[in-house]
C-alpha cells in the first residue's frame, strides 16, 4: 500500500491523501473537515468496532499505528479514525440566546448536574464536558457505505478476533471488498 498525494490547485488547499484498501482506495481527510462535510456526522450514534493494528503503509497515511473503526448510524459510513480516542475535555460554544436557556438549566440542575460546566463569555457561553477526544490533526477515511446495521455486523462478523493481528487490516479489506461485490439481502 502506498500514499498518493494530489497536487493542490492553489497553495492554500491541502493535498489529497488516498488510503489504498482491497478493491480500490479512499480519500483521507482531517477529522474536523470530515465532521463539517455532513451535519449528521457529529451527532450520529456510532457503533465501535475496535482499535485496529495497521500495516506500516496504512499507518503512514493515517499518521497512526492504530485506527479506531466506527460505523455512523445516520450516514451508514464505516470510518477508520487514525488514532485511539482517549479521555479528555471537549468544548462547545453556546450562542447568546442558547446561553440564557443554558443558564436556566444550570440554576435547576447546577453546573455539575448536566453534562459539563458552563463558562459565560461576552458572546454567550462555552460548555466544557468530559468526552472521548482525539487530536485536531487526526486523519479519517470512509472505508465503506453500509446502509443497515445488521449488514455491518454481517460484513464484520469475527472482527474481534482480527483487529489486533498483523493480518487484520487485510482481513478487513477483503471483507469490505466482498461486501461491495454482493447484492445486499432484502430483509
């Protein structure tokens, strides 16, 4: 597997990274760009399919020796996240109008009774809360689009025995290639 970079049309654009996987290759993007590209992604429920040991060439593309594999329910995307999420603190800016409502919630529940702590700012508030986080420079790749949860589980059946093995990434690629070459069953 190798890293291929497209040439940017102007110097302010990022080069396009491609992640080869059995049967083709997929685009790699920064986590923030990925989340901003579809409003459903940041709030989607996800199913975790573990932390995968990566071959050197894949690790170079994702800038991590391990990829966290997740399926986004709202979009049907199976995503490799370069790196392993860890406990940290996430923050969300709350606009002035929503901050007034947030303040009322804090009066009733207390700042520790909700998901996090609110800090007032001139423009509204910032809510900080404990969360699983990854660095801003984390790279992600959509490996497959699989519309239905039962199909994801069918395609990835046995993943827990493969994800930490050196040949696990190849196993995953073969399973995804096989899924692309079959017609989904009608339920």
